[in-house]
């Protein structure tokens, strides 16, 4: 771990962190409002290690947009930038569950109120609504306007072992391959990334979703996330699945003039995904902060 510029706190002082999850897609949250930290890929992987570190599917670094070179141009639209990293340290454009947890952290830290909030990401600005807490202080759900789905090209094929399925190529600001299967266990252990062809469709790799039907407008999925492996949930993946399922079912809000909503079950819970007539997709689900503490910087630096 290195410091981005002068003015940072003493490098020997503990580094604050929080742990949160959205439908059990879990994250290490690192507050860095002034952009003083430069977390290396190995730092992120060490933090996300479930045996030797804190454990998580990724890291959410909380930075003011004005303090981050990738987000400075968005500062007038969104005060806060979600610097998201996969658990292997690689950079990702977007994480739907991560945005909800990011917004929950801002509310938890007193940096945002219940209501509407803009969050900058590498895939652009996302509009978020934080519902008011329920009885007993139970955190309300968080809704994210996830943008519009794009179908970049021809169908692709997903394979696990000697089995393969046709898949739908969907972009939600990050890439997805959505395969409809008869049973979720057909995906196998998902210890390694499923193969996707043609490889040229995904030059930087992709997230792969396996989907089954539960009821009308109700599906369930398993997902292998690029750079993280199988996770308990993927917000952008749930949105990609919802749009792919809707088109398969002959539903296109732009054509029908009516919003379409699907329930999407993930291993870690349930998300509700809607697509409006203008193509805008909204995702609603829980987001929880479960712990906070400090990281010994010497331990983190020892991983390099």
C-alpha cells in the first residue's frame, strides 16, 4: 500500500474499514474521502482473503469524486465516487450490490440522508434512493437506477465441462453472458470461470449467469463474477438476467408502453428488478453494514 500524495495520515496509523453486504455479496469498505490511499491489487486481494484477511467479494473505496482522477469530471453531478475492485485486485466498471452498500455506508457515516443520492462509478453516475429506516431502526431497502441494458452483438455460448448452452450477451456497463438452464446445479462447482465463445465477444472477460425459471416473471440465478469467482449475488448480473428473461418472454417496455418487473432470487437473497419504457432499469434490495474496525497497516504492507 502506498500513499497517493503528501498530507496523508501517518502510514503507521491503523486504517479504518467497515464490512457490509447486499444479498450476501460482501465488501470491505475503505473510507478515503480525500483520495490519499493507493490500494494496490495485492492490497485488495489481501483484504478480501477469507482466511488470512477480512474477507469479501470486493473492496469499496469511498472517495470524493473531486479527489479521484477517474471521477473528477463527474464531481458536479456526484460528490462521492465508488472505487470498486474485485477480490483479485482487478478494477471493475460497476457493481450493483456494491452501489447499494456504498450508499448505505454514506448514510451510516452521516455523509448522506435518506432519500435521493448520486454516486459516481466507472460506468457513469448512478442515481440511488435510500428508503427511510423501518421500525426499530431496521435499514430500509436501497434502489439504484442502473442505466440501460445494451445487447452488443450476436449470441454467445457458455460451457462448463462437456456441457454448453446458448447465452445472451448483455452489457450493464460491465459484461455479462446469460444462459438459461434447466437446473442451477448444471453450472457445477463454478470454481473456475466457465468458458465463453467466441472469446472476441469478451476481450476483458465476463460475468456469467446461469438462470432457471421459478414462476412467471420470477427467476433464480447463480453467477461466476469476473475476478471474484462464484458469489452469493451480483446486482448488475440480476439486471442483465431480468432483461434477457423479459426479451425471451416477449416483453419489451419500449414496445408495450408498460413497465416490466421481475423478481430475481440469488443465493444470498432476493432482488426486484424493473425496466421502464425508456429502458431505464431499477434494482431494489437490502444493504447492511455489519462491522467496523481498523486494519494494521504493517500487516497489509506485509502482503507485498
